[in-house]
C-alpha cells in the first residue's frame, strides 16, 4: 500500500537574477525556483550561492575571524583574491565601511578607487555596500557607480534613498539590493517604488535585514518564508531572490567572547554561530548568503545543495 | 481551526447570555477561532455545534510525553507548517548520547558534561532535555544499571537505544521515569509489547515513509499508543525531506496513520549532524539524538531552537536592561527607549552608526513602541525614574544626564523631579541620532558637572 | 474601459467616465461615478439645484419652470431629469451645484428619519417642551434644539470643545486630569461651560419659547465619563476598561451644569474604553443594526472609530487615527468653517492648484475634505510617490519652507491670511498615518471575524471633515479598503443625527440601549494582525494596490 505524499505546488516562480562577472569569472544566477527550499517537489534550477564579505575599514575581529582572516584584514585586495580562489566564495560583498567619518574617514575618492582595484583584481561578481553614513553614502554611491569598470550590485536602496540609488544604478548599468527592516510590507513597498521608476526587476535582489542567531534571527526567517510564499503564490513584487548578510551573527557575545569557559572553544563556537544563522536562512528561502568566515563557505554551500 | 469566527458564530445560540464568560456570542466565537477557547464552555450549545466544533479542534499531530514532573518533555501537538501562521508549540527535544560500555569514571564524566549543557539566555533556561543511552555492551543487566545510574546522575528523562533484551531490563529498572523506548527496527514488535504493557512511549524506526507506515501499523497492533516516528535517514537531504513529508502528512493530509512526531538519530555515522540539526529545528524535527556534548556546538543549536520556538504573535520584545554600545566609559552618554524589538534594533543601529559609544537603557513596557507605551501609561516619568535608580547605570557612569526620545519630551520635567538626573531631549526620530550624538557637548557627561 | 459603442457619460472637470446606462438620469450616473452633485431634495426634482452643462445627445431636464431660456440654450440642464442617449455625453457640474455647506458639524443623515414622532416625555402642560441633542466630540461640540411638540429641529450650533486647552487628544486630557492638581475638576468645568454656552446659543437662535425637558448627549467614553463626574483614568491603565458603560439618567441640576436644570439628561452608552456613545449614535442613525446585510461604518475623526456588523452581531474599534481629517496635525489645516478649502484640483501641466472654499471666501487653510482632495491630486499628478514623498519635477510649485519641502496650494497674495497655504511632506506623512490606521482597523476587524471585503454590502461614512467626501479621492489615497463606489453612504454628523432621532422617538433610545451591550468592543492594541495591516496600508493607496484599480474604475468587484 503506497502512502500518498502531499505536495505543495505553487503557480509562481522566483525571478532569476544574475550577478555579472568579468571575463574569466563565473557569474552567479539565483532564483528561478517554483518551490520552497528542501521541499521534495518542484524545480530549483539555481542553488543558493555563498559569498564572502571584505571590509575596507579597520576593526577588532572576533577570535574566529582573527584566526582565519586576521593576517589579511589590512589588505582588502589580497583578502578578496583569497576569498574567491582560496576559499570558494562565489561572489564578494565589498563593504566600504572605511569611508565612515568616524572610522578613519577615507574619502569618497578612496572608496571609488578601492572598488576599481578590487574589480580589477578578481573577476567574480561583486556587491558594493556603503559606509552607513547617509550623507557620505549619498556621494559615495554615485562615485562608485561611475568608477566601477563593470556592472556590480549596489547595497542598498531603501525608502529614504531609492531615487538616488536607482539613478546611479541605471546610469551605469548596475543592479540594486532593495532593503527593508524585517517587515514584509516595507519589503514589498521598496520594490514597488523601484518598479514605479522603471528599474528592471531582474536587477534587484531583496535584503530583509538578517538578525544574528539569538538576536532577531527568527524574525528574519519568518519574513523570508513569508516573502517566498507570497512570491511563489503570485505576488510578483515579492517573487525575487533574497540575500541574507550573516554579519550580524558576529555581533553576538556568544560568537566572540572567549571568557566564558562553559560556552566551549570560542573559535569553533564563532564559526558555528555564523553557520547556524546561515542554515536557518537557507531553510527559510535565502538565495544569496554573505558570510565572513572562510569555513562557512564550504559548510553553507554544501547545505545549499538544493 | 480552519473555521472563521463567523462560521463558528452561526453554530452558537446567539443569545449573548454571557454564561461562557465572554460578553457576546461573537466574542466567544472569535476566541474559539483563535484556538483560545473550546465549545464546552457554552452550556447551551447544540449537539451539532459540539460535534462540529469539537472535531475541528482536535490536534492534527498528537502529543507524546517523555519523562515526568518538572523534567517532562512534550513532543508533537503542532497545528501549522510555518511558525508565522500561528506558532510552533513544542521545541525540538535534544538528547545527547552516552554509551553503556564506558568505564565508571568516563561514564560519570560524560553525564556531568551533559548535565552542564544548560544555559541562561535572555531570561530563559535553555538545556539539553534527555540522555540517550546507547547499548554497546549487549549486556541486559549492565544496561539496566547504566540506565538507573544515568537517571540518578542527571535527573533527565532517558532515550533507551537498545535491542529487546536490554530494553526489557532497563524498562523494568527505570520504567517509572517514563523513558522513550528506542529499539532497532528488527526488535520492534518485542519492544512494542513492552511499551503497551508499561504504557511507555515508543520510537518506531524504519526506512522511509513506506517502511514507517508498515512499522507504525505493527506497533499499534501490538498495543503501543504513544509513538514517535524515525525514518532512519542516512543523509541530511533525506532527513529533511522525510521530516517535511511526515509533518505534511499530519497537517495537510490529516493522515492519522502517519501523524507522529519525527525523531532522528544524528549520531555516528550520520554525516554532518550539526547541519542536519540546524535544519531540522525549523523543519519539523521533534526529537534529535546527538553524539556531541561540546558546548561550542550545542549552545548555538539551543539558541536556534529558542529563537524558532518563540511565539510570533506576542509582541516581539527584547530583555530590558542596560546595553553598552561600543567602547563605553564613565562619561559615555546614556539614552533610554522601550523594549519593543524593532525600536531596540533601530535605536541600537543608529547609535552604532553614530560611532559614539553610549549606554542604551531599555525599559520594560511589554514590548510596545515609545508612543504606545506612553499612551498606555507604561512609559512615564515615574517608571523611568525608577529604572534609573534600579538598573545599575548609576554605577557605570559618573554623570547624571539622560537623553530622552523626542516623542516624549513632556516627561522630562517629571523625570528631573523624581530622580537626580537631568534630561536632554533627543530627536523625534531615531535616524537623527548620529548627528545628534556627534554634536553633544562632552561637558554634559563630565562627572564634574553631575 | 466602457465600450464606446454603448455610450459614455463623461463628468468634467474630473474627467471621470461611466458607461451610459439607458433610462438613468445624469444624477444617477453622477452618484454611480462618485461625482459630488448637489441634490438636497434627494433627486425628486423639487429643488432645481442640480444644474449641469451638457454637451452631447441627451433628453429632458430643460423644464421652463426651473431654467431660464438663456440657461437652456447654453446647454444647462437639471441632472435629475436629464437622460443621456448615446455616444459621449459630456457633463460639466457647475460650481454652484457642488455641495458646499457652511458647517460640516451640524448636518447628518438619519437613515430612519421618517419614522413616527414619539417623544421621550409627554408634553408638559401649558408650555412647549424642547429637547437638546448633543454631539460631544473631542474637538467640536455640536447641538440641535428640537421642538418636542412636533419634532421639528429649531436650531443648530457648534463650538470648539474648550477642553482643547487641556490637551488636543483624549489621552493628553486624561494625563492632564491625573497629573495637574485639580486637573479633573478643571477639565470637567471646561466641558460643562462649553455645553452650557452651546445650549444657550441654541435657545437664542429660535424665537419660540419653551422649556428644555430632555437632553440626549452622544460623546466618546472619556468625555462621557468626565461629563458624569467619573474619572477616566482606568481607561488608559490595564485592563483598559471604562468605569461603567451605561450612564444613569440624571437632571441637569444633578450634573451641576448651568442650563436645563430640570431636564432629563440621557447619555448614550459606551461600548468600551475608546468607543463611546457617539459611535452608538452613529450606528443608530445608520440603521445598520436593523439590516440583514453586513455593513461597515467609519467615523472619520481623531479617534477613527469603525463598526462592522448587522442586526445579529456587531463589532467596533477605535483606530486612534489622528486629527488629520479634522485639520489637526496639518500645518495649514483647519476645521470645516468658512474660509476652508474643501476641494482641490491640480493642473497636470502647470502643477498649479484650483480650489473651492467654504463660504466662497478667500482661502485661509484646508479642511478635511480639502486635505483629502489635495493628497489625492498630488498623487494622481505624480507630485508624490507611493510613500508620500515629493518627487522633484522642477518647476512645479514645490518650495523650501521652514517646515521643509512643501507644495504651495495658495500663493500668499491670494490667501486670506497673507501667508501661503502649503502642504509639506510631514503633513502628508500625517495624512498617511491617519488613513492607514482607519483602513487597517476595518481590515483587522474583517479578518478577526473571517469576512472577505465582498461580504460588506454598505459602507457608511460619518465625520466632520467637510460635507461631501470625494470618494474617488478617498480611494485614490486608500482611506478606505477598496469597496466599489456605489456601496458608500455618506452620513455627515451621524452622532448628532442619532441623538436627534432618539429625542424624536423614544423607541430609538431603547434601541440604542439594546444595541450597545450586544456590540463587541475590539481592542486593536491586542490584535496581532493590526500593526501589520497598518504598515501595509501606509502606502498610496496601499501596498496591495491592485485591488483599488477595480474599485476606482467603477466596475463592481467580483469578490
């Protein structure tokens, strides 16, 4: 007697989006699926892709990261190369945090120059993140958009700045990350605003803001699940690939504090902290993951087999 | 319950007599639709109503209880596939294994290690729930002694992973503690008889859904009642797929024959136990057996479980208290806001973005935003003054200057009246904090000016 | 798009098209299209007010009695008698035919208004019994004087609520009462003085003499408590319940008010802490508690109350929407008094605004309906995006002011005050928040009981934003969920109408007493769906915009 296994079939598909690469590099295409992650049925033509973050500013690293990337942390170009060719990251997330006025205040020109250098050094796809200061970013992104020798994705556009970001991206052929603070309505709203401007949807990926493990992760996971369910059920504004940046995981005390003996080895613990954050995001529907520890790339890519 | 409040209302007497304790029949119907009341509260409900509403309320995935008293573990009793649809009720239970053939010292060490996998996080205790005793020795008497010893040493309920003979002796020795019997597939029938006689929960292990279907049938035929289904997955992919199938069979198909909590043994030789555990927590794993007792592995998994099994319908709140942001000193500014999660994350993010190290006081207002909390009388001059003197900030900073959210500027007078603090009114919107904080005169926070 | 072969009626200057329905008058077409057209006689061809200029194939409406030869040859017709025939019939509503009454707070529709006259008390021997109906609103007190010997309304008057000095919103007033020494007494005294002065003005407005024997007062719960001398503090502390929901009938003397000392004062019962007797009076006036079909009722004011239900069950809540539609919270907002802009059109090419003003005076500000129209026009003209932010169009009348970037509606030289009348982004955000709260409140209640939008047969709209509510503007910005236009029934000040109805017919007072305890009070702050629905509605017209297109195109929604 065979048991009839219930299926969950959906009428919609996630729009495929490609992060372009330079000649010699491998572009990353995500999306295209018509089913939930890990579901036994449906098509998932493009498995999730794992990338790594490179930062331009100086900072104190948690022990796990210090051990793994500390020696390269002052040299973003070298780190970028190692991420791609040594550690298997499929794309880079370049954060220009060094341009923040309170972080050593590298100039906008420095930021643009670094983007040019990194894009020259690695052929892999790149997403460029700002410094977090509204005024600086308003000057930084147009400069970066112009300076980049090939198309990148700019992170991120939100309600406050979407016209500026869309303008910079449209003028130079870049893509956008649309951002919302863990709110499914705001996630749809920013995509609607971009659509009203005529920004091509196949050049948009969504970042719903990822809370680290223990510090808001479940809100993110539920929002990602709801976005994916709505998109697959026919809401075109939400049928888009989702990006989860795991950086917040490293802000947790548990990921970096070596003093608590009862918590076990801090190096292993930090890596597992990022990994668990990433796995939960994959289970919810993330298509792009940005991690900081090289070990996470292999671990999360393996789990991203579906 | 899939019935709407109005569907339910139509089945009620509609007299608004209030005997059920609710003000109107509609109110009662709405509570039933939300799963917060049952039809037996209405003394005047018709037979038809009782039948329809009673049946609709029966849980699709029955409950299984392991252990007794304070350390009882409940599995199952779930109603939705996604936590946002309502909530997940019973957290994935973790069992860490110990082998029965270890030396007494090693055995005791292992049990101690398991016992110490208990942590406090954001005001809750998160711990490993069970000890899984693996029968390696094959010796029924020895296994029974090990079971009794594990029970005494840890106080945790047991999962007895053993073939028929040792299982029988152990059930005799520790049956009163309500362990989960976990025989290999070959010994299912014998174990099912023990489970039936002693009224103990039983793990049924068989390969795949088809295998499980047959095995569960045999277990039921032997009289075993509280069952847990283990599809004997050998890879992460199979484990997750099986868990999804079993949960869907219960909730979507209402297939009573396969509606059981799902269990997985992620011990050796299972490849990638951590990855599987992390995926099975949100994807329907009810019980996981792990071979690792390393806190570096277990703490992240317990935290993930804690996160996934919070109730999404309760206002998302963070723990009230003092939050240092950046490299704080005794002259760092002090800000206050409420413990609504979004408020907390937003303000924290803006303070971080300002690169000005500061203390953020988070007031306990049951997770409301600043204005809502003020209107509800939870965020007042009195409550803030009380927090200032009680939360320990006065030991951390030398000054007595508090930055208040601009939206509740009107509270400043009262706060100054009731405490020894001075109040600066901050911006109305959190996004204006970076320039605001950067332009603060340092003299405001100099202890000499306190 | 209507099929041109079948004929179109096009209303100007709105530019709204509706399919030509043979045999229906132009007035009926206007109602269907949601185009405001004055018809005080209710379309019975008695008043001659519904004048329109018609171009195209149409018949009738040119009676010599109502129109001069010059009018007739200019193509002017009475819409209630003119029937379009075929092709495109262009109908221009003349300015004087647009409803523009002087005071929005005094007129309300009582859907059962033609019922029998059964006064609460028998007539007093030797004198004329008078009744006073009161609507005690947060910002405005309104009253009507009724001759209880024949049921006629003798006078109407309104006044600002003097409690405003203690706080603009109810919570602030409750806090004032708690925290200022003698605050409660002061708050009460102000209310009593305001009511007494209003009653005196009513008496002064009629030459008829008599004695006030009955007063029916409808107010929200906080005001009703204060009136009766009850502390409203429990309303804002857990478990957020009023001290009592029914109020005893007392004499004016017992209340301590300076007028009508021997009259019986009846105060409408409350439903809960934030939904009071004014909403019960609204429901009474709408008649929704007598109908089999399910209706929604909106009271568009600061408290933004919404009621849903029918004769079997009802549920009501308060959305705490905010005073944007009463002119509050908006820089150039004002109440619907003479000088208030009540409708606006924006020229798509120049970006300049045209307006109509209550009382035909120079404009001093914008009242609720004007604010609504302005926001809708700005959105339609592409001056703001869906999030309510200005889109720079270079040239359009956007100016930097001390309140930020603003759209200039009226240049300084044309305004009554000599200052520009503007709307800035912060004002738009206020409007957005207010309308989102109201819309989400209705959606939350529908979801709580499990009804789809299509199940709502009628949508009653009450409130003091101005008399005519441009429903197309309302749906353009998403003030209400997307119900088809013909389902809307504007009621004006239904609280006052309900109070008058209770004075005229004692059975209706009893109805009010019965319908209140059978209406469930829904606490939105305890409804987990509300916050999300609110965020979803915080967009023009809504995050789920597709549904509004069908409602605005005039086609009846299928669900």
